[in-house]
C-alpha cells in the first residue's frame, strides 16, 4: 500500500514539474515575439524623416552634450536607417544630412510627411 502511494505521489510530482517547465518555456517565448513585432514596426520607418522644428540641432553624439554639427530648419528631410540611442531621457535618431552624419532628437522629427 505504501509503495503504491509513493509511486502515485512521484507520478503526480513528475507531472506537475513537466507542466511547470512547459509553461515556463512557453512564457519565456513571449518577449521574443514582442521584440520581433517592434523590429518589424521600426523597419517600416527607414528612409527619410522630416524635421518638425526650427533650429533642430544635428549632434555628433546622442544626448544634450553632443557637439552641434548643424542647425536644421523645419521641413528639412534627412535620411534615417533605424539606428539610434536613448540618452538624457530622449530617443536620438542617427541621420544623414548631406555630407554630415549625426543625431537628432526624435521629439523633432516626423515619419509622415
């Protein structure tokens, strides 16, 4: 009787462990799917973006302390290829403007023009 009880308990523990592992594996896949969706959405924004403010600073490095390379006027189109950084509480897009390459704050660009 004790052997039957022990075998039954071991079987139950094994089943619970298998279910827990399967659930954990399934749960760990969710962030990967989310990342793919984000990348797909970002990939559609490559091309050109329009500057939405006057005197927007094109900086050598992302962040408020990056050296200013140029001041961009409202309506200027710059080339954007999905690169960027998050610095000083802002997202900075890596762009090309003529022969210059640098960063502009995402707060001053539009992907629709």
